[in-house]
């Protein structure tokens, strides 16, 4: 299972086409559902060939606005059942026991007309009884926490949306990535972030595709971020086999995360690698007295005492608090937010390891390992001097 849903806010700019092309090349989706294409049919047919997706169903734009498009790969047996300016409803593998349903949905952007969207969704629910996936820009949120900034959403609006989802038997598929999918980009005023785009599915569809996750992937052009709906096997294929481990902040929302960390930290068979290595490594003694005798001292005894005093646990904690929560982690994959959030479990070992290295002057070689990213000086670098 692998698909993309995106409110692209117009495909008239070459940057939009380039971004979509790169997205399709990177994720190799079975289908792509686009909203607000604002494009002519001829343009979309040419785009279909460019994306190498072979099949296309178009809901024409209205004057210069709106427009929906559903692309799908060669070899995917898909039949469109119905469409409107707000949806494209299709069946995958029609006529066989393995059939399932996918609907690309676009909620009415006008609040007063949103009730028509929910009526349409309920109508679609009654048309057939198949495992059902519905993705798109619903232009609404299900709870207050899905919006940050701006005027609060009216409870009635959210309740009506939840009612439509419940009527259809939909369960929210959740997400991986940023909690919001739309931003008004008013960074010089009141910035508003909302989760308008989502994937929902019936319980029978979730049982059919139990490992599917909805990823909020970055989209630089539209004010909506694209959704990448994929099963774990596709996700593993996308992330390279040797990709370094990274602690994901989203894991902290799972109650089991802290239990796993505590269990790992309290494992009696584990030992802090820095402590164990630091005790085995001794600094090589060197005698520089004969060289230093001829140099006039500038550091007074009191200054030297201050400079050579041992580091303290408080200094370690202060340094950690000053770090940005999600700054680039090293090879261990753990950003500062991991240590800050689970300090009660990991703090003692971190302080012991840090003070052992700082106060002894002995640092195991693996502690200084890091990643280096080369920044090219030229458009097409070929040799080391081009970086």
C-alpha cells in the first residue's frame, strides 16, 4: 500500500510540477490524489506522462479554481465509481474478494457549506460495503488540539465533522511527522497551524492493511503538506538499510516509551561505555618542564585554581538545558530532548560519564565520532575541492 494525497494549490508554476515529480520519484506511490489543481485537462494529461503513472481521472477545474485529479500506476486495477468537485471515489481490484475502496476527499473551504461535505460523505458511505480508505483535505479539525494560533474553532463545527466520521465508521489513521498540515504563513502576524489533511479508514480496511502509516512530508510550495500513506514494508524500502538510528520525538507521546527506556537503563547487564572505557585509558605522561622554565607566567595561582577545579553535576545540567531540544544528534541518534525528557532515568549515568571524561581528561575515541556533511561549492561537484 502506497499513495500520496496533496492539496497542491495550483500546478501552474514550474516549481510545483518539479516538487510533485521529485515526490513521486522518491516515494513511488501506487496512486496520487491532487486537490486544487487549477489546471486544464491537457496539462494534467501531459503531467501524467511525465510522472509515469499511466492512468488519470480528472474532475475539471471551475473557471481558474478547484479541480481534482487521481493518478495511478500501470498494473493497479482501479475503477472510478463516482466523482464531484469534492471527491473521487474508486474501487481497487473490483469484482474480486480482495477489492477495497479509496476515496479522495476535498471538504468545502467555506464554513457555511461544510455541512454539504458531510452529507456527501454519508451518502458515499451508503453506496457500497467494502474496506474503505478516505484521504484528503477535509478543511476541518476533529478536536481543538489540532489547531494552534488564531481564533478557536467552534465546537459545533468539530462535532459535525466527528459525527460524519462516526457515521461512516472511520477511524483516524494518525500520523508521523509534524502535528499540523497547513499554515497561513503569516510569520509577521498571527501564525496559525491546523491539521486539515488526514487519512481515515474503516476497521475492515485497517485489518486488511494493519501496518499502514500516514506521513506528513515536507512540501515547500503549497501551504498544505502532502500526505504519504504507506505500509511499513514501503517505509522500510524508502529508508535506506544503513540509515543511522534517530530518536523520534513523536515516540514520547506513547506511554510505553518511558517504560522501555527505564527498563533499558536499569538492565544490570548494561554498563555505561564511557565509564568502562575511561577507566582503561590513561593519558600518556609527558614532561614539558624544561620548555616551560623560560616562559614568564601570566596565570596567577588563584586563576589557576579556578581554571583547574573539577567540573560539577550542576554545570552538566546547565549545559544540557542550554541546548536546543531537537538539534542535530550524533551517531547515537539521541537529540537533547531525549535526555531532557527522561532525565530522571538517564541523568545519573549522563552526569557520571560526562564528569568522568571532563575531570580525568580521558575521552574514549568513539565519543568524539560525528557526522560531517559536505557543502558543495559548485552545482555539480565531482572532486573534494568542489566542496
